[in-house]
C-alpha cells in the first residue's frame, strides 16, 4: 500500500533537492580521493565538517570513523555508511577518477557516505522545524572491506548504546537507479578468509618420489576442500570456498619448498558458519597427510549474515514507498556477499536494503571491479531514503 507523505517527508525532499548538486560534487570528490581501510582520514574530515556545520554533535572515536547525533528525547535510531575504498585500480575515465594509484571506490562507499551526509543535512532541517520525533545517530564506519570489519570498532565505541533500530543501504549495480531491493530475513552470507601455507621438502621434478611434492599437495587442497565440504555440511547452508590467490614455485622443473593458497569461505547459514572453521582445519590436515607436507592454516572469522529484522524491514519498506512509490520498492534475494552490517544486527534490530545504481538501459557492472560506474542520481535517492527511514522508525507506534 502506498505510504502517504508526511510534513517531514516534504522537508527531506526539499533539502535534498536543494543540496543535490553539492552531494554529487561531494561524491565525486570522495571518489577522486579514496582511502583504504583504517586510513580514512581525509574522508572523515569531510564528514565532520559537513555535519558539524549543519548542527550535529559530531565526535571522532579513537581509531577511526565518525559519529554524529541530533535530537532530544524519545527513541534513538541509527543510520550507517561505510568510508573505505578497495586496493584496486580505478578504470573509469571520468574527471573524478581516483587520484591514488591502486585504490578506488569500487564498491560504492563514496555513494553511501555522500548519501548519509545528505540524509544528515535533511534531518538537521527536520529537527530545526520541530518535526523530528526523537533522536538520530549517524554511523560513518571505517574498514568495512577488511575482516572482521570496522563495525565491531564502532560498536565497542558505544555507537549502538540506546539504539532501537539501525538502517543502511548498499549499492547494487544490477538494479536500475530509482529502485531499491529489500527482503525480510537473510540478505547476505557469512564470509571468512582462509589462507593455507604448505611447507615441505622440494627437489627436481624428475624425482618427485624423493620430495614432498608440495605443488601437487597444494592442488589437492584447491580442488578437494570445496568438494569435501559439500558433503560434510548441509547443502542448504550454501557453502562456497573460492580461491583468489595461488602462489608456488618459480621454475617449471623445480618442486618448491613452500606454497600458498588464499580465498574466502562463504555460506548462507549462521549455524554452519559456527562449525566451519573447526571442520575446515580438520579437512586440510587430512588432505595433505599423504604427501607429508606441513600445513599452516590461517582462518580469519569475518562477518555473520545480514539478517533483516521483521519490524525494521516493514519500517524501511514504508520509507521506500514514501520516497519511491510502490514500484520502486522491489523484492531482492539473499547473496553470498559479506557485509559487516551483520554485526550491528547481532546487537539491535535493523535492516539493510540494496540501492539501485544502474542507469536504465545501460550496462551492468560488478562490485569490486575497477570499472564500476554509478548513476549519480542514486546519491540523492540514498539521502532521502535514509532520512525517511529514521523519521518513519521514530514515528512508529510501540
């Protein structure tokens, strides 16, 4: 059912429209000056300046990130954006392409940050006009792109104290701009990182029987671990082990003394996630045992699945309908992508939605690729949706 506009809805739209050019310019500036995880100093300065000037009480927790509060009395709702970029080359040709070699906003965090600043500007005006029925906290989080994620850092800094709901958006280049995907329940998967280093006696490839054939053993880990896991864990858990890096040897006729393979372990199910590390360590030991090599396993627990809370999902859906109308709010599916927003939802109810960033009729890009291009009108849509979500949650009965 379409949601009727409220006085706050009108104010939010007016403020975002007024600042539309500034928000796009800010997004371009952030894109041109990306910063890696835990190094988001310039980005945080920009956030601090924009929000302090709008009347927010802004703080910078030790270690990174920005928190901002506004409003008095009533419930407290949090909105979150992430600040960091990725260690990839920017392949776009726009004037605002990255000026930092090997670093790019290839996941849309520049859109998230500029969008939340826009929401902050709108909510400041809503508050000034006496239309904010509670308090709002903005969470500008460092280090989403590394495991276990900067969400834990902000949580330890007290970011969720007193919060009743937390909301966030994530760019989705498979959705047209003007559409936002939402679902109740699991939205993303759990994600861990896995590195296996093998050590053994090398030698000449003409005499593998006199060596501990490390390269062959490494190949067995690469192929057999995913295969065995598919038979040891419930297939409904959707477990996926995918290797992103393999390194061993430097000559075709030399069996090396060491080699390494690294990748990610992902799954849809939180129960399987709890058991995965112990089982994987056990399986790697058994896989390499016939080759007498030593396996050093580094298993980094990453992030749990994002599981959207039922009530929070309804509230966010109402906000989407007010901003986009009923045709802009679409159902989405669970993915195996990792997102440390899941840590927030382990502590308080909340919901995340997928922000369409594809120009209608244009190409579909992929996240974490240097050629990612964003339809920039998504920035202002994000601003309106996030601000509307806060007001909707604060206005809800109960």
